[in-house]
C-alpha cells in the first residue's frame, strides 16, 4: 500500500483508541487477569442459549422488523409496567437496538444538532461525548465530587442556557457504582419542568443494585418520562455482552424521531436472539435476582481485599468497584494500571480517562462480574501489592 492519503477533516480529531481496547489488549498480551472491560467471564444460562439455538433451527434467521419483533416489545412493556407502573405502547414507544450504546448514539443523532448543548456528568461512559460532537453539539461537562460522586443540582441549574438541548444521566453509574436517589430524581424533575430540555437516561444496570436500594428509573417520574429516552441492555442483564441487544423506551413523538435514524444505521437487530429473549423474560426472577447475585460477588471481592493497601467505598450498583491506590504509589492512574497489568498480571481501568481534563484521583475500576476463582486470584494479587 502506498503512503498516499486523501486530505480530510476529522470529525473526531481528539479521539484515540478507547481505554477498554487498550487495557484488554494489554491484558491479552501479558496473559493477565482481565478485570478491566465490563463483561462476565462465566457462562450464560444454558436455557437462554438453547432458546437461541431453537429459534435459529426454527428459521428465525432473516431480518427482524425494523423496531424489533412485537412479542419482545410487548414483553418489555409488561416489564416496565410491573416494575415502574408506567404503560409504554409496544407499537410506538419501544425499539430494539444493537446494544444500549447504539440506542444512546441514535437518541443523540436524532435530536442534537449544531451548537446544541448537552450536559453530562463526569466520570462518564466514553460514548456520550463523541456522539454529541459528531452531530455538531457541545458537551457541557459537570465533574462529580470524587469522594461521593453526588450531583450538585444547583450547579447544574446554573449551566442551563437557552441552548441546552439534553441532559444525560446514568444510574446505576459506571464507573463509580453510585445510584441516583429519589431526591436526586425529584430535583431533576423540578429542574426540567416547563423547559424544552430532553433527558437521556442510561439505565443499563437497572437490575444490579445492592443493599436493598431501589432503582429510580426516569419512568417513575411523570414529567421526566414525557421527555426521556431510556436505554437498556439485555447483554449486560443476561451476561451476554457479545450479543449486543438492547432497547430504547421513549414517548411516541421521540420514538418516531429515534426510528428515523435507527432504520438507516442498523435497521434491525439479531432475530433469533430477540425470539429467545421474549421467551426468557416470561420468568421475571431472571432479572429480579440479579442484585443479590452480584452483591454476593461484590461482598466476596471486598472481603478478600479488606486487608490490602487499597481504600474503597462499597459499590452501590453495577458490577464495578473503584479502588483508591494513593497509599501505594504517586504514579498516575494510567501508569499504575499499565504497570499492574505488566508486572502483577491484572488489568483494570484508570478513571482519569473519564474525568474532566483527565482529573487523576488515584483510582482504578475493577469489574467483579467474574467467577469466584477469578476474584480470589485477583484479590491475592491486590493484597500482595
């Protein structure tokens, strides 16, 4: 191949390879335990696997309908009503997507235009900002307090202008594991009332909440629900991140715009998996028991590292745990994460890459969606440092 390059103007000039790819690649190269990227290392439920196989054998291998098969949308509508007491029309208000990230991208693409401002909270999932920038929007970042990751709603109020198009929230929050309280959601509801501001609520970890807490979905608050795209993930929920199947729930006027974009960037989503998920959702315990399932893993992991030199506050949701290493080294979190992978053979994610101006608080994120054996090996490494 020659060295010729067509001259072009990058739409994302500051974007580099994601930290997830970097750390997972380094973990593979170093044959290290990979507690960096957020995926389980245990097997999926064989019942769900068999349901997918059955759907494929029954010929469900061609395009699904653009919004998703109706039976799955009905199952989601039933789930939303049972959990949150709100009725979404499966015909006009629910769309099956290629994972939650595609749902987030599509919601932004459908509504954010040149010079629109979108408020996000950092540390933030790394797909938000580039998606906003791609469509000419401007990210207004609010750096969360690294001690408790609470949102200062008065500060948010001061950032709202006549250009504010959307606010993005994420609860349970990746990477901190914090959850938004009812009081948080009521303050947000009051803030947005009588405005034209949209809300994008990233709720992919809605079922992974600990210590008896309840998920405060945006759908629980009427004047939020009427302006909100809610995005969710079956991959995260049912331990199959590689399937990339999620969904977006939104009022019909928003779903109409969402589907205009959806039909031209993916059109439809894996058909046999949709058929399988429809059947699998008939047993609500398959998602209702996830909180206790992952809390056992969190508690095991934290009990095993309680005597290490890392400081931590227990995660309240997601399957991530933050560990502060400031008593161990004054290295940057990126350098320490790399050294930990190369020398100690365990990969994690440095949090500074998700913070405003790469604020380094000496914190790494570890994924505890792992087997007991893996968590014990990880703990042995952490306790040896």
